[in-house]
């Protein structure tokens, strides 16, 4: 005997699935499984658990000990010189140079607002030849870098500057 639910009423049907489906009244939906189970006969809790386990099993491992830096040659780059001075009062200096042409230096001093003020630079070789260099300042006004490598916006045309001034004067006048 097989139980089929029809519009909340239970009807007992005997025979194959085709016979059971044929006995359902026209226009009514039938389900041969209880409302709290899937078509596989598994409970909702079991299905959720299986989906979570499948997601965990197929997730990419994130905490492997991988080299995080890309090195096209695959060999280690020697450090030719290194300086690291910490004076303990917020002042410091560090610098290093590597055999592949990277050169880094920075000095730090304590700032008025409790932050570190840092001035530094770094340079690196381009694969095609030549060297890129960036100098920077990081202080209470933020990080500011200077280099011919950093794109700069085009200056605003005079009419745009005049429109901005006009809009500011209107805003002050109205509010």
C-alpha cells in the first residue's frame, strides 16, 4: 500500500506509481513523499548537512604555506646590503638593496598626532631596461607619492574652474 497526499487529504492507493498518479483527481497536485522530505526520502536537515559538507569538501584550501611572491626566475634573490635602525623613541631608518636591482629606503619620526611620519623611496628595474623610482611621504596628511610613473590628471579648463567657483558662491548664498 502506498500513501499519496492530495490537497491535504490522504488517500490510500495500491499498485505501481503509474496507477497512483492515474488515480489523482484532475487539477490536483500529488506528492508521494511527506512535505518535510526531499524526493530522495531524506529530511531537510540531512539535505542541508550534505550540501554544507559538499561545499566544504570542494572549497579551495586557503592556509597552505605557499610562496606569496612571484619570482619568474624561480631562484632566491640575494640581499646585498641591509640597514635596520630602531632608536626606540619612534625614530627609525631602514634600507636594503637586492641583487636584482631593487633599492628601498625609509626614515621615520614621531608625528604631532602620535603617528609615524615616514619619508622614503624605492626603485626597481624594468624587464625591458631602465629603472622606476618612487619617492613618498606618509604623515598626518596621508600618503603622497611622486614619480613620473604615477599618472596625473589633466588640468581643469578655465571655464570649468569658473563654474565650480560660481556653484560654491551660490551654495554659500543659499545656505
